[in-house]
C-alpha cells in the first residue's frame, strides 16, 4: 500500500477496481419467465409492488454504462438472467445470449471492466416448478446453464460471480415470511445450503476451463458482534448464516463480500438497533464499518482468498448521508488493506435506484431513475465516488 499523500486523504492502489452493481430482475423490467414475476403477480402476494418495467435497463443499458464510465468508475457488475437465457428447460435463447454479449461489448467500448453474476436470486419458472434448489439435480442444471452462458463470458469477461448471496437464497427456503423481523437473518435450509455449494463448484468447473476467467461467489456478511459472554451464541447463530458459505469459498479465485450493517448478538440472539440510533430506509442501523468486519471474516475463513467488495451501500433519500456512509465504509476497506488483506475492489450498491424485491421505496442508487420517463440523473454521490476512482484518493472530510 503506497503512503497516504496527506493526513486527510487515503490512497488506494492504481489497479483497484472501482465500480457499481445491479441485478437483472431489479433493473431490466418485464422478466416474465422468472419465478419472482410469478410471485409478484400471484393474487394475495405479500409484496407491496411488482417490478413491472423496473428501470427498463433491458433497453437502456447503454446509457447507464456510459454514465458510469463518464463518472470515472472502472467496473460494472451486472447479472445475466437465467430465465431469459433458458426460458424453458433445454431451450437456449440465442437472442438473449446476443443481448448480454452486447452488454459486455458496451462495457468494453466505454472502458469498463465487466463483472458478471450468473444467478442473482431469480430462477426460471420451469426450474422453480421442479422444486428449484431443493431438487437433487439442481447443481447439474446450473452447470448446464453456465455452459449455455459461455458465449457471453468468453467475450472478455474476467470476473464471474456464480451465485449472489447463497446464504440469502437458502434462507428464503429455510425461514421466510412477513413476520420475520428485519434484524433477523433467515436461517438457511441446510440441504439447500449444501446443494448451492455443489452448484457453485460445478459451475466453477465449467468456468475454470476458460482461460482468463476468475470466479467466485458473493456472500452477505452481517458483522455479527456478540455482547460480553455471548460469543458462543453468536457463533451458533452466525455459522449457518455466513461462515459456512465463506468456508466453501476456499480455493476460489476471489470471494465477494456484501455488507450493509451489523448484527449485535445478545443472550437471546440478534437484537434490533438500539433506540435512537440512525437507521436507513431498510430499518437497518447506520454502521459504515460493517464492510471491514465482512472483509476480515472472509479473509480468515477462506484462508486468504482475495476479496472484492461486490456490494456495499445505503438506502437513503439524503445523498449527503450516502457520501458519509461510503466514506466510512471505504476507510474500513483501506484499513483492512493496510493490515495486509488482499482486497481487489469496491463495487457500490447500487448503480441505479431500482426494484428492491417488493418495493421501489428504498433508494440505494448513485443514479436516480424517474419512474415515469426512466430518465437517469447522477446524484452528487456518483460524481464524488467517480472522482475517488479517477484519483485513487479518498478525502476524509465527509467522514460520519
């Protein structure tokens, strides 16, 4: 790590990946062949809103790629949609493959490094109807999907996430519902957790055969912090929800860390945010150092696999708090790197204000999106982060 130029700035290495992330279902719109679209339109659904047109990124991806590049960012992480590529089992859409190839080409033309995610929460209808990740042949079906997506990945894609937040995917099967408090992370179904590990490894077998591709998966880290005397309770609570999935990343090319807040563990388990503390639009405690905890846990449990922060951000309508939060988060990232942890990049969630799995209310984006016209408008935080990416220097005057 090079020395810091001034006491009120932190310097990052020139090869560091600076970017933003999105997910297909949350931005593309009209993902009609996915199980989430079915859930959104099932009578009596608990979801407040359907995704609908989302941000119309299926047609407008070129504009957001151009904006990210003009802002100064160097990397764009986006997902490709299994339900579009394989809308029926065994049928691979050449048109969908060509669409995602054009997205990769647009990144290269703009000077952005594309990072692709193969699975970001949504499944094809046919896969869900067969039982989804609860079926024994799910790993093989996911490997076949990986093979089908190779024409996209071999167009100069260096970084591939197989599965986004598998602990969340397994948790959605193991424990979910409207009565689960938002400070409690759903307990993953152990059989589904094991199936996801197999699917990840089968997918990586396909990917590692392609020269130049580095693959891993991205874990939701929760910064478990035990109160005095609650260390064993925290371990029992945290292992199936986080550590199990990090341990499964040993030997991967990288591991993605996705961090937003912390979880304080008391004698009775996770505790809600203390009364009076600042919270986000998600109801989570405002806690920028969470990403540092996630990085350190990932580094420890993977035995030193390189780390990329594949998601970090804040749901807020106050963009000054977004800048302050990100300053605190990047300070924690820098400290982890100073301590010798190999962190390769930081990708902000999200590039756009988008569909947050049931509602458009939380705004995570660096770029605002008009819900009627789809006009994209970069926020001050976007210009601020872009300047950091251009210079590699983080000013500390916006620290929380």
